[in-house]
């Protein structure tokens, strides 16, 4: 459907492309100059140290990352990370092959993070990867590799945060009182590596914390996003915001609020060959087809009426060699599989970031994790890909728990018990995935008991994927399935009921 207008009534006619609801599992390359320090996320902000406007959750992280930056690099600001990021071993084809073998059915690349650095050959913004650092169109390289592998391709944009994220560049070093680099001019670059570049185009204008940006900040953001969309034709666009950036309810509202986001949606949906989809993080029910709900490290309790996306990372969003508990821990393949089947049972899709080193490679631990997830999906993928929620998403007593942390996340490596089960369906088949192996050798699925009246007909066959048919019996209180002595898969165990 085309002919979308830049207003919500028109955009609500948009329908989420079928590929997204069928894919279920994607890989994200949330990778850029902040990988250089191997010190996790928010590094380009926190290298300046704790500032008077630092939020309470930031303070310990800012102190630690500032000390790390001083010990490794001495002076310098966010811009000085850019030439250090070389991506000299970046092989997008090899990595995409790795991700396909892990079972991923779509791929998303970072286009611009909050550090305001464009990872493509941007005509709108000189601070980009073709002029500095890799001197290569990173987005273009990813796009070609993903298309060659037949994967839908997405781009993520986070530089709407820059106004309130790099304002610290106008402060002063907390230890020495020396001003940071936010006030530098184009002329100050004479004879340096950044000669000809203007810091005023990288850093936001000096402003008091909480000041709303003028309209031209929003205009510039959307001009860059539109350029990337028109050039690379992504099937998915991830906007890191609660609502459309710079509009009412967004993380940085402009003054007056900007409606450029509506213009972008209409243009994108009218021109994207595959229909397009845009994700944001706070979506009223009425808008759930105009934009797709994205939940950052936040699982949902119930199945949703429309497809949605859960995004998370194997550890920090950027490469991190520090295992201090304040950083997000690395994941096990069991946690990824458990999260995947929980999200899919609720009509969601899992987007997993695999942090890359600054040189473009991923470490052996990540490769092992991806290999184990791929092994599970090769056996159990039929109960994941292309499925829809069953009448009940889950049973069992292990809940998601309270939210925690500055992101309000609730993901965790949970100690599931044999009674914890997730359901999906494909056609006439119902898939019941056990999140723990029953010690007694019998699976008890209460939702399939005749007393629940959820089964549409009496089953003819019960099969444990990776093993084969199993004996079973149906009672009012449950369906019982007798399992083999040894589980055929790791992490989770899928029964197919037909």
C-alpha cells in the first residue's frame, strides 16, 4: 500500500511486512568508534568524566571510563576516538556467513550512534567513516554482504541523543579544570588530523542541561537519516527513542516539537521496496502498525497483538574487556535460547547484538555462543520461524521479575524449572518448549489437559524434536509425554503436538 501522508491517521494504514513476523531472530552490529577503548557503552560521553549534569546512574561508570581514558589515551575528546578506529580486519562477508549459520534471518547495522559519527559516505555530515578512521563505507559494506546472503537489512540511528549526550564536551576536566574540546573551531584544526573539519558540526551547541534544541537540530538529524534510507534502502529502521525523535514524548524534544518524523515515515513507507518498518520504544496501541514496538533488554509478560522486537546484547552494547558487575555480563547460549523462545511465544522477534572488537572481528566466546544457538535452531527452528502465538503463551511459576537498572530492563539468566513451558504454533501443530528437563523423565503440560479446553482436537502424535515420536497420554489435568533418558538438544526441549 502506498500513498501514505505524514499524519498518524494515514500511517496507521501501514502494515508490518510479513518477513519480520516470520524471521524471529536477527543479529545487530552495534559497532563503531567507541569499540576502540574496549570499555563498553556510553564511552564517548563518559570519557569526559562525571559532570554536574551527570545522572545518578552515570556517576560510577563515568568515573571509571574517564580514568580508563586518561590512563590509555591521556587528553582528547570524543572526536579523538574516530581516527583510532581502523576496522582493519573487518570482513562483512565472513561475519554475515557466521550470523546466517547461527540461525539469524535478518541483520541490522549501526548507522550513527550518540557520538554523532556517520558510518557511511555521508554527503550531509563530514564526520564520517569514509573520511576518518576506516576510510570505508561501513554501512555499504554491511548492506552488500547482507543482501548477498538474502537477509533483510536494517539500520539503527541513535544520534538524536547527541544534543543531551555530548553536551559534556563543553565542560571542563574535573581534575585539571582544562576546558574540553566542545568549543574548538574549524580554524583550531589547522595542522592537525582533523584539519578542515568543524567541531561545531559534531558537538551540540553549548546549552544548559534540559534546554530544548532548536528546529534545525531536528532537521539535520532527519536529513541524514533520509539520505541513508534513500541510499541503502533498508528493510528496517531502528530509531533509538521513545517516540519519533524530537517530537512530543521523545528523549530530546525540540522547541517547537518537530514533525519531521512523520515526513520521514511517509517517505520511507512510500519508497521502501519491501514495505518498510520503523521501531521505537513507546508505542500506543493505536500506532502498533505505523511503528513497531521495540523493547530494549525488556521482556514482556504477555503475547502482543502485533509483532514486536526485543533487542539485547551479548554483554555491553560496545566491546568491553572489563567484567566489573556494573557492566552487562556476557550471555550463555542457554540464556539466548530461553529468551528467544519466550519472546517468540509472545509474538516477538529477538535482535541480538554481537559486540565487535575495534578491528572488526568477534571473539571466540561469541563464535561459540552463535554456534550453539545455531545448533539448537537447526533442530527446533520449525517451532520458531514463521510461527504465531498459541492460545496461551506460557505456563510455569518462574516470572520475569522486577525491572532494574537505568534502562528499566528485566532480562536475566533465569533458573527455569521443568514446569516452565512456552508455546508457539504453525498451522495445526502446537509446539511446547520445555525450559528445563524433567528429572523424572516425563513432561507435564497442564495447558494441554482436556480440562483447560484449549486443544481444538485430540492429538494424534507427540514428537520430541531431535529425537522422534514419544509415548504420551492425555488426561483432564495435563498432557503427559514420556521423554528419553538423554535430552536431544541443549538449553531447551521442544515437543511438537499434532
